[in-house]
C-alpha cells in the first residue's frame, strides 16, 4: 500500500502512505542511529585510552631519565667546549697624568 492515497477513518483526511512515515521505518532508523552513536563512542574511548597510555608512558620515561641523570652524579649538562682562542687585542694605553 506504500505510495497510495488513503483516508483516515477518524478525520476523513486524505494522505499518501510513505515508507518514511511508517513506525517500522522510524524504529529502524532510530536503531541505526543508536548503533552508530555506540560505535562512535567506542572509537573515542579507544582513542582516549591510547592517549592516556602515551601520556603515562611519557611521564614514566621522563621520570626514569631524570632519575638516571641525577644518579649519574652530574647536576647539569656538560660544559660547552672551550672557545677558540681570540685574536690578541692590544692592551689599552693609559693616559699619563701630570
């Protein structure tokens, strides 16, 4: 009967029967929307878990590196290599005072 005109027995209004207005179609669409939302929620949950694992591993790694650096007896980065010798500059001439 889809696509045909029908008359409402209560109010005698004429309307066309369509699939989009049927209750079965609306339930099916609601079910599909709900399933899509569940899949999206699971996807974002997995992403959040991976981000938390990455951040946790990074913090653990930084802590281990900090502890290893501290226990090595070095308190700071190694000093830079000595600079190349500069050209000799003439000593300033002192003015004679009378």
